[in-house]
C-alpha cells in the first residue's frame, strides 16, 4: 500500500538514506511515530547505496562500524560490504524500525519556504503540498553527481554516463572505454570491467595515495557467535572504532608521522606496478591523507596492464569519436565513464530551501557552507541538516556522526515540546563562533596543509566539509540541545482571559 502525502506533519524528513532512516528511526523509538513523515524522491529507501550500483561498489569503512548501533547485523558476508548487501540492510532496517510505513516514495522536494507568521515550513513536492513544523534535510553530501564541463562532450556519438548513474543497459563488452577520474569510485569499477572491454584509458588529473584493503570473508562460525552473543559484536565494533579514531591523531595532530604512512603506500606501489614511468605518474605530490586514501587490492595492478593506458592529465576535449587530453593526443573510444565524484559544498537541496528573508540556503552560503554544529543555520528556523557542513570524516564512519545528529534532533524536539516553543533559530553569533572554531581547528590538519586540491575545499578555498578531531568530541557536543544558542518563539497561549 502506497502512503499518501498528508497536508501537515510535525516533522518532515527529506531523504531516506542512512541519515534520514537514522533520525526517523530515533523519533519512532522516542514515541513520535505519528509525528514524523519521510519523503524520498526515488521509489525505494537507501540513498547513495540505492543510487550507486556500479560494478564493485563497496564501502571503505569496516561494515561492523558502518552500520547502525541500534540495528546490528551478524550476517555481513565480508568485513567491507559491497553495495547490494548494504542496500538490503537499509531496506530491512526501514521495515524493522517502522520507518518504511512512514515513508512516501517517488516524492521529491521541489521547494520549502519558511512562513514566519504561521511558524511552519510550506513545502512543495512532486506529489503535492504539505506543511511541516520541522524539516530535517537528510539528502546527503554525496547525492549530486558531478560531470565537469568538457568541450565537445555533446558531440560525442558514443555512450556517456557517470558512475553514480551506471548504465546497466549498455554492454561494455569489447569496447574502448575512457574513464575520467581516479577517485574512490574508479578504483572500484575499473578492475571489475577491464577483463571484458577491449581497452581502458584512464584520465588522471591528480594521482592518489593507495593502500591495501584488508577485506576478508566472514565465516559461518563468526556469524553464529555474533548472533548468539550480541555483546561480542558490540566489542568488535568498539575495537574497530578505537582503531579508526587513532588515525585522526596523525591526520590532525601528529602530522609529522604521515611520511611513515607514505612509505607503506610507496612500497605497495612498487610491488604492484612494474613500469617505472607509470609508477612516477601514480606517485602523488601531496602529503598522504590530504585527500582520502584509496583502499584497493587490484587498482594499481590493473593500471599496470598492457590493455590499460593512464593519461597523467585531465580530459580537455571530446570529439564525435574520441577524447583528447592535455597531451593533445586523440584516442578513439566507444564509451566515456565519469568517475568525477559529487558536489558536497553545493548540495542541490540548498537551492530549494528559503529562510526568513526569502533567500535560499545556497544564497546565504554563497559557495561556502557553514552551520552551527553542522546542523542549523541562522535565518532557517526549525531546519536541521544531516551530514551538514564540517561533519565529514577522513578516518571513521559517518554513521557514527549521523547517530549523534539524530540524538540532537530528538533532544531539540523534546525541548520544544517541554518549553511550548513553535520555533528555534540559531543565533548568528553562535553559528559564526562555531564556524570560527572549526576553521581554527582545521588549520593545522593534513586536510588543510597537505598541499592538495580536494573536494573538502569550497569555492573560497575554505574547508567546509571535514570534522577536525575525534568523533566522540562531536557526539559529546550534541548530547543535549543547547537552547541558549537559539532564538526561541513560544506558542501563543490560548487560555488567556478574553
């Protein structure tokens, strides 16, 4: 049975990926099931794990940690799960927690406008209009595929698609493929397609540091132990968490130790790639960790194959039958696949949400996002962002951060109900002070000082993406709702004498 869009809801959650499911499940557990509605633009929950179906798509964080603490699964087949398994997990979680019953699918947010007089969000969707007291934007930071403008691309007679919108109807067998980009997606799908295509040409604008991926299959005994003794899985999760937290010590504080990590990566490169010229082209010029390190056991060996070419420059032009790099050589190809990532500093939802002054969130940010605790923005009352500015991680699981944010939303709603508030709007001073602390904390980290041009930096060159320290510090800050940093509006009394 398809859930219809009501005319009003207390809490409207936009997006049914990890973030949306986490906050909605928390509200359901808190007894607010009747007051929460989720809208999802696609026909199924899952977010990025529904959308990204390219060959080899997998998580680069151990699945023990890249799963919800309140919904552990003893049945993961590998320590690093692939997309189909994570997608199935999220669907099962949506059903088990009751969130699926509160989700309207095929319902895209088109516009949300804050009505200050009525203290509600007036929301227009692809399935009609709805008002909401509170909006939680859980559309994700990695939801808008980025295809850079390339001269002549529209003239290409072959097939073109982005890895995040993989064209499964197109058969790559025997084709000449151009792959643009060498990030986390490309390192996964190129090794999976190389054996069935004629030739692959990889356009690498910037080399990335690559280290082995210590993936293993989980046996039946291990699964039985986790199922029978859930505490053992919690202990395993805790150990993985502590190990991952250790990475941030080097990335943010003891950056002088990073050359030791580079030695490991260089040794791995030497073992995997025999051609010295190719090795040189695959050796980054920036400090390891400045960009996210890529985990792969077959990427470098794939690039060393005779039927794979690496062009150590960007793609500059496309002809009707081929591609041209900065070396000026035209290479005939049948299909172009962009593995060029997303636009986390310019999320599409920011162009669709308008605050108290009628301007969009994107206009307020002007290319450089900021938010108090990564969640609230001055001038946008009763709006909470999941996976907002400065909440991305270079060392641990974003799921941990999302659970922290979900707890903050629940605490905020509880405070509003107890205090009889119709709206909360973070002060400009609190937001500015928080953003200033983020900038100061990031200044000495490898993400800012590592000498790379990464998607962590926005159009102003400011790091508006990364969280600068231990994740437990983020969680500790979000344990309670800091009402003292908000302008609050109380509900008008209806029992006053006439």
